[in-house]
């Protein structure tokens, strides 16, 4: 003889999310499960049995529905079942079990750590179909949410937003059976990640921006900032899964900061190279002019004409003195032209170019930082 059984199952989360592993895409919950069903063969009239209206009977003495959780990935040792079931005169059996439930959940980490996760728990029977066993609930999601928030002991980095209940949810199992689906909506508290990762990266970015106002040891300072950013980036591989389809906003933020600091280091290398080249050319130009003057014979070095020489030449004019004066004038003119050419051979030009590059890059750098941070945080924190 077969009878239809309606099993009512209520789920409460008492210790909300003590553990979450983003890399393995699993969630751990401390759950309290209350299950009840009716057995008409175990009913009685209390007035005929000395007013007895409740009985506690061992689990091994009665039939218990074989209910399982499809997403369950925990071991059997994590389940604590009440050894006795309560039986009322109408034949209603009820029992309670507490479980450290570890279950799989596809986490959407795009907005991590400002994310909100929805993880489903589907209850179903291992051996009964919907004609012999019907799963239902005695309340709604709002009531379960209120009760769960009252009985919780700690929440860690998560806050329970709500519990949603769906009866006869569309199951992926290749069978026709009754199912009951609970959706646990959780919201992360991002304070720890803001203090340990987001703010330090932002401070390092501002330090790199402030390095434009120093002249000495600028390159070494920027390299130190770049290495500090790289050390913080190593924390990402311990948090984010490598199989994530879309790059999380936290990874985009970290890579953006690292890229900006990297280009700042390249700009500092270019500016330092131009300044050193300018100083080198300046020294070469000074040495060339000095060597040109020193290599001239004393007899051929141009001398400024004096009044005494002019008087002598006026008193004793001849062709030889006239040619000598013309030669001195030509040599003076050649030396002046040589000095002008040496002055135009780049000394000062590279330094001016380096200063221009520094100013233009600073303006572009500052604009890029402001726009990037605004866009990132609007997408990141926005609804």
C-alpha cells in the first residue's frame, strides 16, 4: 500500500557564512534544517491515552524521507541530527538537524569586493518522484530572513540580505521529482579589502604623482613605488580564481595602477637620459672652443688692436703690416663664427626638451589618473 507524503522543510541560517573560497567557488554556511511530514498510521486520540499529546521517538523506529541537497559538497561528519523525532496526535513527525554545509556556488566576482552573491540550495528526494513525495515549506522568504537574522551568532565579512524560496523549482536532474529551492543572497563587507589593498595602491599612485616635483633621485623613487605596487599585486592570486571569465574590477584597478606607475618610470628614464645628454654636449662644446684657441700659434692668435699699434702702423704703413692686420681680423671673425656654431650645437636644447616632456607627461598623467579612478569607481561601486 502506497500513500502520498507531503514533506515540509524549513531552512534557517544560524551562523552566516563562516567561510568562502573564491578560488574553488565554494561557500560554507552553518544551517538549521527543520523537516516535518505526516504519517496517518501513527495518529491517536489524546483523550484515550491519558492526555498524551506529544511523543519523542528514536529516528531508527520510523520512516524518514531521503532528502538531499544537490549542491552539497561537505562530508557526512558535518551533520548533527537530533536523535529523537517529535510526534503529535495527528501523526505529524518533525525533526531538526544542524549542518556545517559546504556547497558549490558560481560566484560573480566582477565587483569584488563590493559584490553581492546569490547562491541556491536545491532540496530533492533521492528515490521518490512527485507523485509519492511533495516538498513544501511552511513560510515565505521574508519570514525565514527575519528568523535567520535573529538566531545568527556571527556574520564575518558577509551580511545576509534575504532568503528566497521557490517550490517545484526547475531542476537540472534527469528525473521528475518535487524540489524545493532556497536562494541565499549575501552581501560582502569590503572594509578589509579597502584597508589592505585598495587604499595602499591609491596612496602609492599619489606618491608616484608627487615624484614629479622632485629632481634628485626621482628615478630610484619611482622604481621603489613600482616594486611596492608589484608586491601588492601578489595578493590577488591568493584571492581571485584563475578560471574567472570576466576580469574583476579589482584586477582592472590593480593592473591600471601598475601600468600608470610603469609608464611614469619610463618617462623618468627618458628625462634623465636627455638631461645627461645635454650635460655631455655642453662639456664637449666648451672643450672644443677651448682646444681651438689653445691650438693656435701665439704669432697667429688674434689680438685686439691697440692705440699704440695704430699709431705705429700710421707712422710706418707698409704692405706687410696691412696684411697682418687683415689676417687678424679674419681670424677674429672665424673664431666668433666658431663660437656661435658651438653654442647652437644642442647644449641646452635637450634639457629644454626634457622639461617640456616632463610638463606634458605630468598633465596627461594627472588627467588619466582622475578620469580612470572616477570611471572605475562609478562602475565598481555603482548599482
